[in-house]
C-alpha cells in the first residue's frame, strides 16, 4: 500500500518538486494578520462572497485589463491529473510578501510624533478625525487589532460631518462582524442591546441625534410625543397627495397665485419670499413679478402639485404629510431658487426614507443630481454596511470605483479619503489582484492630500500592481511613494526591479538603504538577502532574524535550504520555531510538506487539519488542492479513528499541552459531526489559547448556530457577548440558561464573568460555589479540570492556600497539566521555593516547548537558573516581553545603563510595547536624558493614552525639559 501511495505522490510531483524549476512563493502573512492563501471565511456554508466582476476600465498606468484566472477545479481525484505542478518549494523561489501598509523605519519616533499631533489637534482647531485615521494607518504595522479599533473609534467620535460618521460607523461594524450573533444582519437593521453607539446608523446620519457622548442609542429611544397640529393642514383626496388649503384656512391671507399649466396655486407672498433671497428679490424687488398677483410658472420645472407643497411648507415649515414624489419636486425647487432651509428639510426627510440597499439604489441618482449631501450619505451608508457583498453589484461598483462616480460623489460632498481608505481595505482583503481594488486605490490616491495619505495610497498601489505581475507600473507607484517620504517603499522598488530582471540594481538599492541608517531594521536585511548570491544570503537572513524575529521568511528559507541538503529533521525544527509563537498557515503548510517527504503521514495530516481549522477554504500546493483532498489522499496511510478513539486522543493531547494536536483531533471529529456545538466550542477555546481571535470567534458563532438546545445556545451567546465586552448582557444569558437547565458550561461562564474583576473574599467564595455547581453537572474531565484549576486560583487570591492546593491536586489527578503552575504558586507562597521550581519542571517535562512555562519557572529559581530560563523563553517565543524587562532591570541594578537600554531596544525594535517603552523611559529619566524620556513616554501614550504611570513620568520629564529649551 505504501509503495502505491508513494507512486501516487510522485505522480503529483510532491517529492520531485524540490528539483523542479517552477516558481513558487509562499506568503509570509500568518493567520493573525487576517491574510491567508484562500482568504477569509465568514462562517457561512459558502465561504467568502464571490469577488465582484472586473469593471471594464483601464488602470491609470496600465495598458491592459487584468482578469483573474478562475480557480482550478478541485473535484475528482488529483491522481488523475499528474500534470499539476504540485511540488515542494525550492529555497531560491521563496519570497516574502511586502506589507501593504505604512511601515516607519523608527516605530518609536513615529508613535511619539503621532501622539504629539493628537495633542496639538486637541488643543487647536485641527481635524482630530484625520489625525486618528493616520494613527490607524500607523498601527497596521504593529498588528494589534485592539489598537486599530481604538483609533477607528476615536476617529468616529471626532467626525464632525455626516459623511465621515457614516464611513467610520460602517467600518467599525465591518471590523466587528465576527462578533455578531446573526452572521448576516441587514445593513440598516435597528441596533440591538449590544450594538455600540458609535455604530448606530441613525446616529451617524443625523447630526443632532448623537455625537458619541449620549449613551442611549437613537434606535432604542422611546418615540417622541406627537407634534401639535399646525394651524394649516393639507387636505388629501384621491387625485392629489397634497391639495390646497382646506376650509380651516384663512383665504384673506392669500395674495399670490402661481399659474402652472392653466392651474392656479394659491400662496402667501411673504411666506414664499422668506424661503430664499432670490425669491424675495423676485417678489419684492425691481422685477415685474413684484407688482403682479398672478405669476406664470409653467416653465420653471415644477408641477401644480409640487407648487402646492411649496406653498404649504412656506407656511408650516414641515414636510410630515408629503409623499416622496412631492419631496422630489421640493428638492429640485429648493436647488433652483437657493432655498437652503427647504433643501435641508427635504434632504433630511429623504435620508430617513433609506431603509435598505434597494431604497438606496432608487434614491442615489436623485441625491447626486440635486447634490443632496445627507441623502447621498444615507445611500452610501446602506452600501458600506453591506460590504463586501455590495461591491458585487455592478451599479454600486461603478459608482464607488469609477473616476466619474467619484466626481459625482465629490459634488455631493460625499467623496473622502476615509471612504476610499475603507473601501480599498475591504477590496484588498477580498481580492488583492482585482480591477476593483486597483480602481479604488486610484480613487484613494486622488483623494490623498496629506503626506501620509499619499504615502499609503501610492505604496498600496505598488503592492497591488506587484501582485498582478505589472512590475513596471509597480515600480513607478513605489517610486512615487518614496518621493513622498515612505522609506519602506524602497523595498517595493527593489522588488519590482528584481522582477524585471535587474537583480544587481535591486541589490545596490537595498545595500544603500542598509548603509543609510545607523540602526537598520530587520526588513532591510531580509529584502537585501533576496538579491544576494550564494553564501552572502545567510548572514543577511541571520541578521534579519536577530533584529526582527517575527519575520517568517528567514525561517522558511533556512528550512527549505536544509531540506535541499537532505536534513529534513533540522528543516522541521527550523520552521517549528515560528509555530512556537505564531500560528501561520504558510508555515504549517511548509511543515506538512516536510512531514510528507519524511513519510510521517500522521504528522502531515495533523498540520493540514490545523490549517483547515484556521482557514477552512485553504488551498495547498500552489492553490491547486484543497486540504481535505490531501487528507483523503493520505487516508490509507494513517490510522482511522472512530469517535471514541478521537476522544481518547483529544484527552491525551490536551493533557500534554499539545494545542496544535488537539486542534487537529477536534477538526477530525467535526468532519464526522459538523453540527456538534460542544466540539465547536472546544475548538474556539483552543484557538483562543493559540491567540487566533477571529478564528475563535467564528468557531464560537458556529457553536451557537449549531446548538440543538436553547440552554446551550444561550451559553454560547453569553460567551460571544462577554468576549465583545458586554459583561452584563452575558450574565443575563447565563441566568436564562440556568433557568432552562442547569449545566456545567452555564455555571462555568457565570463564574468566569463574575470572577474577571477584583472581588472581596465573600464574592470570590461565591464564584467558587458556582464552580462547584458546575462540577456537579455532567461534563468531561477536560472541562472539570479547568474548573478545579480556576477554583485554585481564586483560593490563592483569598490566601486560602491549603484549599487551593487541594483543588490543584484534583485538577492534576484528571490530567489538567497546567495545574502544575498553580500548585507551584502555592508552594512559593508557603516559602517552599524549591518545591515550586520542581512543580514547574514537571510542567516543562510535559510541555517541552512552552515559553510561558520557562518564564514562570524563572520566578522560582536561583539567579543563574532564572537567567537560563528567561533566555530559553526568549528563544522559544521572542515576542514575550517579560524576559527583556527582567534582564534590563538586572543590568540596570549592576549600573550597566547602556546595556540595559540596548536590551530593551532590542525588543522595542520589532515590538513597540507599552511596558517596554515605559521602562526604557524610566531608565532614560534616571540617566537624565530628558529628550529620550519624552520620546518614549509619548510613544507609550500613543499606545495607551490613559496609562497613569507613563502620564506621571511624561509630566515630570516635560517640566525638567522646559528649562533646557
């Protein structure tokens, strides 16, 4: 059987592909950044919505249209298609993807400058909305979703016009789409109890409704009391929606008639004249009409019915009783005679009539023709809140993507950099190579006015053109971005030159960049390594990893180079270094290939299943084979487990702290029982542990939607609400679930929510009681072990160490391995430091590559052991900041100030972290370097403007710096 399988694999060129000449580039973007080979998955059965049809237009710099090739069919047996070039990548063909975002050379200086701009704008009259949008663009290179959302929220709060409020509210809603209980809520659906006020569609449109300060959403306010009837009212009849004054009017006030098509419309001259200066001049100025009581109006583009509506509005000042057709005529009349008040009333009324995308499509042309800003904003809101689906509508795509559409929107006051920034971000996420993406980025560059806006738009255009294979255009866009001051775009220029065959020119360019900076960044060496030959490449890759260990390309290149030297075990270990701190699908795929070459089919399938958990649509082998097909191909080479076997495997791997292995087992179980909500929930727990937030929320929403029982569904809804910040609503869900049926998960969630804040002893013990209730309900040892572990943590907080030790012991008895850490804490608090160290050693023996375990053990060891453990933790996970802070503090205690600063700077260079920046600022302050202290404080406050210790240090440093200045 093995020989037959290897024959099949060889027919697919999986092994001989190492020697193939084809070009293949693995993406270096991991799951955490939201990119993947196959794109995002929204939890629906169909996956991502279909990309929009390519608009029939030309790029400004491209002479040809780009039509993406259709994805190859994945139906049938791949063994029947031996022509597919599905080979392992060769080292020379690997290539990192350029980041399509602003990437400053010095993150700290950029963050500090951003903080100063925010402070200056807050004190002056500058536009804070644009400043926070710039901060949002800057945070992209850091990759922290919380910072990105905070910047967007701040921009929305300070947006002072309906258009930008609409754009930013829609953007916030789009970013939060994974948190929705309903996967596809209508675009303009009324807000629910958990909808953030800043996302409210009514608050975005109507300026007087909310500025972000009012805590009550307009959608949930009680209706206003009925208005007092005006003295004059319109009378309805079957033929006219609005007729002349009724019997209750006062005919003696009528002193003017407009004659329209032999029909006279009675009006009050003074009321009509009050509508605008042109009408006042017409009726009271030097024109002949000023002396007539009947004026011919048949050629002025308004019907008799419309003129009656004008007359009624001129007396009442309200549009409540008018049908849409009458308001259309009123709006045209208001534009023609400059009736600002009437136009604003019509605009407001028509905007309130937009309730869905169909309404928006029917009204958008009218709004654009009449330059009705609020109506157009309301229509745009419907389109933006329906992204990415709305981009597949040719009418909407034509309006948003084309230069003519932008011009029309601009006339109506609804074209902005913010809108095209949002639209292009969505388009790039869906399909970076599409024509729609190019056109939206071209509109973005047209709207760019500030330097950072030009840098972003031009750089992203270069990235997209590079992806499309239009290298000459890409080089021009990158060069324009460099001319605007974006240094990172030089890497794009070099890459485009390399693609065009100018390798030496690319090398010289990157060599110049490296030499221009005293402290070059890791990406500079990574990029230069692409253009090196032979042994020159490895030193650059080593330097890149040393300066920025989060770059995945150097690991992948070294791994494939080791594979080519027939050192597969070392290749697997090299790519495994990345997976120790970043769940990147491309690295998992690479390791799976290595396992195939080593004929370790069980481990290969495990990694493929982990990939499919992170991205169910992931296509392997040059995008030609779905992961499920590879698993089916390997079916005869791996042991087949039934559900009982899977549960045993899950128990063993969970106990061994093998998160990737546990994830693979759960994925296998879900292929058998896709509607098992309990398994979906466990999947979400594992994904959270692996720091895959979006994938975890998707699994949690799946669990909610698959629930067969109401009490289960309520628990999963509670978790979704809690994870999205709605603590009280989550508690309400747990109470309702417990009323329906007592269950482990309901009690556990309630205890978790109540225990997440500082509690007194009595409240803490009530949480313990809830966990005891949970353990009295039916569940398995995996979950009960977690409950006992949590109980132990609470007892430790209450200084009840014996009770804590008992709980941790019970947890260990059911193989909840992480309880070793809690028990070590108990030993330490009982002054048994050696026993604490031994407990953590037991955990490390099981979880061999756990950086957190080494970090925790360092607290209980002697100084030499502490240093060794922290160095190991940094080796396993260079993104953990505590080891850097500890080593720097030790160096500072030894009066090695420069070395302490260098230790912190080493981490800050690739991870600008609040605690690292604050500590370095404190060190600079002790060294009386006030300028550096202020810079680091400002950078830290850009990350968290409310951090009290940093604010105090900043104020202190500012006072010291004043005399010097």
